C-alpha cells in the first residue's frame, strides 16, 4: 500500500471515530441528563473531548500531506503533533470540570436515582466503542500509522470508561447511591490522564526525543549491512510519523566513490524495509586499523 493510500485509510479511520463519538456523545449526554446519571453524563463529555482529539488528528493528517516548500524543507508532518498538543489542553480542561462538578454534587440534595435506560446506554456504548477499537487497531497495523493506533487506544479507553459508568449506575440499584458520583470522578481522572499522556508524547516528539530501544535496532541494521566496517555515530528523531536518521559509517578506504555510495544505498534500502525509514543521511568515513 503506497503513501497516498495509507493517508486515505488513516483519514477514513479518523472520520469513523469522529462519527462514532458524535453519536455516542449526543446519546450519553441526552440520556445521562434526563436519566439522572452523573457517570453517564461525564462519559458523554469524555466523548465530546474525543471529537476534538479526532478532529485534531484528521486536520494534522490533511496538513501533513502538503508537500515541502521553501519554509518547510522537511514537509508539514509535525502539524499532527501540534494538533495533539491542542487537543490535550482541551481534554484536561474538560476533565478538571468533570471532577469538580462531581465533587460539588456530593454536597447537593439530589436524591434521584439513574433510570434503567442509562445502564442500557452505557452497556451499548461499551460494546459499540469496542467494535470501533478493533477496527482502528487493525487499520493502524495494516498501514503502520502511529496516529490511528493512538486513536484506537483512546477508543479502548472509552469502552472501559463506559463499563465504569455502568458499574456506577448499577451501584445505585444495590443501595450505593454515591457510586454514580464516584464513577463520574473516575471518568474525569481518566480524561486528565489521557490528556497528560498525549501532551507528554507530543512534547517528547517535538523536542526530538526518540525511543532508545528502536535507535539501537536501527543501529544494528546499519552495522550488519554488507560493506559497513564500523559505525561511529547515529541519531534519529521523529518528524510527525516519519523517522529521520543520521549516521556515520566507516568503510574500506580503498573503495571507489561509486562503491562507497552503493553501500550507503544498501543501508538506506535496509532501513526502509526493516524500519520504514524513508529519510536517512549516511556519512562515510574511511575505516582505519585503529578501529579494529
């Protein structure tokens, strides 16, 4: 599957999540409000923030397709990462609001119990979102998309949140009236936790942080390439979902320029096939006896 097809597939996954979240947010907020369930209402707000996050991913995917220009020689792939930061700030604001609202409700005289419809809605939402999760996680693996994989993990969290809301609602039917409020607080904490994780991942990428274990695997791939005698330096960074690699290799000093160049070409091909690295700068140095 080529890059354009991958991008279209990723956008389709984002669209499906957006439609699912709009449907579930509308359903949960309506049933939660009229059915008197704080947990389901909070779950609906959680899905509302997910709409923002999915839209941010979609916008980032579209902007990332813009070709390089004189001001963006590496393209616009980091637009998706910046969008994730914006979504994280929105999500944590909503999460804090859910927590504070649930705590305030503990001091009110509201004695209405959630209706049975709220429990049915929570159960349906959990099953529905788990199906969306299965679709997106399979899609992310097929097209190797980190952004859609992140969306899939959020889908799974949402399914678990709905299960939590269901537990809170059922708790009121066995005499634990405060359990619904606790479920709302737990949902708020989960929203904040997800927001912090998105923020940390995006910040790590934007500051050129890179997975050390993956860097070691990339180094092994370079070192085992035929003709590479040694590797003295390697570094990598993320540019959106693309990996950029720079490495210094040492080759037989008696090789011609063309022969040395062919080694770098083979290194680049190995990086592409084994790690999907499409952009690599390979610097060549002569191999000396002191390196033996």
